[in-house]
C-alpha cells in the first residue's frame, strides 16, 4: 500500500473512531524548490523520519517528496513541540528565511480539523496517481524508484552506486561510526598519554560487511569518490541528529565537494559558534592534488567558517615532491604503518619531514611501537593508530 493510501486509511479511522491526534505536513518538495540541493532534501527527509520514530509517531513519505507525521495528542503541546523542533532544528537553512520555512509546515488538530486534512490527502492521492507529475519529480531527484536490492554483488558501477545509496540512506549508521583519538605523548616518563583530537568517521569496512559484503570497494575506482560523498551525507546527518556541541577537539573527514555543498552550510548552522573552534575538517591530500585550485578554495572556505584544518593521508614517499607548507592547515597526518618505515632510509624523505614544524605533524596509521621511537627522533609528539588505541586502552567505537 502506498504512503498516500496508508494516510487515507488513517484519516478514515479518525472518522469511524475519532481520536485526539495531530498531523504535521512538511512540504519538503517546496523547500527543495528553494534550496535546490538533493543532498539536503534527503537529509531533511531522514531527520523527519527519525523525529517521528523518537516520538512514537507515524511517518508517511508522500510520492511528491513531502512528509506527513501523525501523533496522538496525549498532551496539548505534543504537536506544537514537534513542529517547533522541525522549524528550529531539522529545517534550519543557511539561506532560506525562517518565515519561508514556517509557511511549509502545517499542523492539523484532529478531530477538529479532519475535513481540512481530507482535502490535503486528496491532493496527495491525485499526485501519486499522475505518472506525468511523478516523472517530472523524479527528474528533479525528489522521487527515486526503489531499486532492486537483492544480489548486490560485483564492482562499483553507476547502477550499483544507486542501489548502495538506497540501502545506506535507509540504514542506521550509528554502529558504524568510529571514534579514534589522536594522542599526545607525555613529556615525562611518568606522564600519561593524552587524547588531543577525536576523529569521527564511518568505518567503511564494517559497513560494507554488514550491508553489501559482496560488493568490491576499491579506492582506485572512479566511482569511489561518489560513494564517499554518500557517506559524508550520512555522517553530517548523524552529527546533526545528535545536536552537536563540541566541548573538545573533534575532527570529521569529508570530501572537498561536500565542503561546497549546501548540506555542509546547513550542518554548520547546527554547530554553535563557541563549538566551531573545536571542530576540525580533515581533507585527503590525494583529493587536494587532483585539483589544487579547488582545494585551496575549499580550505579558504573552512577558515571563513572558523574551522580547523587537517590534511590527511600524506605518504612518506610523496612528501618530498610537494610544497605542503603552501597549503593552509593546522595539522598534517603522515602515514607511518609498519611497511613504510623502510622508506625513511632515504635522506630526501627525512629532510622533507624535518622541514615541517614537528608540532603540526601527526603520525597516523601507527600499528607498531617503532612509530613512536621514530617520531621521538624527529621531535613529533602526536600519534594515531590502532597501536596507540591498544597502548592507551582507548575505545574506537561510537558510544
């Protein structure tokens, strides 16, 4: 049964057995027409659905892109509180004025306004029965046909990405969000290792094993970046849903395209000004050097928002050939897993490391004690990796 028919069945029950309910109509399709961001539209839909689940309400996604939420009126303010959260939190926008948003959220009190709700439902049913209208909406990216999720197997391809997106966007990713700290080495032997930055990231390995174990995910695939943007969207959704207040330094690894997206601006609206000084955005160096001009513009945009910058994924082998000091950043993560230690036998690579301010270097992916010994000889005090997690007894999963 379609969501429109389910909503109509709900309305008919109100006629037969009147109960005190509220129905909140959120015209997400009209808001999409204003902000023109498919990613923001999807996040808003997901957050409306989660709001309904948290409040024990029913959620009806309309075929035209709107959403309707129905809730029993156990108390007079129940519907008003949910509508307020929609306006003050979920639908907040970096550009659209508040009054333009509030006009797109309508609250019906039942049974008093049963007739008015019936007129609205009739319109939704007509839209859902109009193939031409739905084709136009699908062209805008508002209505996506439910893909066949069976047999997810093989390499990343355009059709596969669409199917993966459908599954990821409808999954609870909280169990796949890892917290891994960057630790600062104590200055004395009796001192304790101190977590200085907590990185939050989606564990792609565990997510793949749980949701699509037979799909081949290779970072060299041209569509890998598109998959990463989907994961960015889910991570920002996850952070916004948790009402982020960063009282300690936190980093989030996202794509450059996401930095320019409206959904990122909307995310920042949910971060209070006094929390921004603790928020760092990590950008992969491989992505930076694909388009240096765009990368510089992205880093500038982060600074304009008052955010910290970490350049991630620098290899010892590549370091001598780049002028990393010309890029705006607070910290540089240099990867030092066990198999790359032998690369430090090169004088040019050692010189490249020594040219950088040691206080801005983080040795990452450390899986061996030698990484700490090597870092000490170079004057480096910050480290990250599973060896440090075990050494300090730090958990890496989301609480």
